């Protein structure tokens, strides 16, 4: 199928179509970390003007997959192991704080939205679905944090999430499809447990489930991306006792 066929039906803005096209190439390994994303090349390949390509690259930068270098252009992000671990640690802190508040404040409408995201993600089980699967994963996590009712926390969280290399994890699985089925099943089960805890308005259980979910990503950081295990363990040793003590105090107050 010619690449231009992705624009045959304009159900989304063209910049979104181009974003998804380039994103899929990144997770498929067709663009390497640090590689420059040339607007003129992408524009010529897809037969579109430079404007939507530039807007799509801006979306990639916002999504944390690319970085804009002044006077040079946009290139695929290549985070260091230290940057990855710092982002991982911040996710543990921020998502734990957010989900505690979300378990108290979440509305029926917000729970319905989370359920719809879960339902759609359950259907995405093939290699070709990975780009959409990543988008849904991000939407679910940001929707949970948004449900906390804390706008500043949400803003900080989105900044941190943009630095977390989940797209690199997807890229690894794209190149090792034998891992895909188990990974998708585990992710769905963990998301389902998180949403159920929120639906029960149980703050303690919600924190426990989000911690389990995020710490499971730490194993993937080591196995798939080669992040040193001792660096991950050190970060967890700094953060997890704080969260554990918070959970214990919360339980003692009920």
C-alpha cells in the first residue's frame, strides 16, 4: 500500500496522521535514536506540504519522542540512562499522589472514559496496533492524573511523562514480537486493576496498583533498554519506602 494511502480518509487532522506515521517508524526502528527528522524528506515522501509536517514534528517533541535543536531541526530523542531513571522515579511519586486524590474525586463521567479506553485497548493485540496502543496508554494515565482535580500536578506530570521512554519499550517489542502478546495481556490486566480500584474509590488500593504497574516497567527498562539494574534499584530505594509509609499511615487513619 502506498504511504499516501494513510491520508485517503481525513478523519483526523493531517498533522495527526503524519505524527502517527513517523511515530510508527520510530517504534519500528526505521528512525534510530538521535537521527534527524528532515521536514523536506518527509514532506516529499508523503506528498504533503511542509506545514503539517512541521506541526507533526512539534507533536513528536511534545510527546517526548523527539527534541528540537535550535538552528538544526528535530531529531529522535536519545535519553541517557540517568535521565530515564529520573523520569521513572518522578512517575512513581506523581502518579501515586495523583491516584490517591483521583480515588476520592473521580466522577462517574471520568470512570466511563477510563472504561472506554480500556475497552479499546483490549482490542489492540497485533503488531500493527502498537502505535495506537501507545497513544491509548498515554491517554489512560493522563486521564487518571487529571481525575485528581489538581491542575498543577497534572501539568507537572505531563512534563515528566514526556521524558519517559515508553516509545523505546514499544520499539523493542516491535522488533521482538514474541514478547508482544504477554506484554499486552499484562498491561491490560494492570490497567484493569487500577481502574477497578478507582471505581471502588479506594485510595490505598489505587496507590498499591499504580505502584505495581510502574515498578513492573522498571524490569523492562533493564531488560529491554539496558538501564543498569543497580541504578533503578537505588532510585526505588529512595522513593518506595516513602510511599509505603504513606500507605501505612493512610490505613491507620481509616
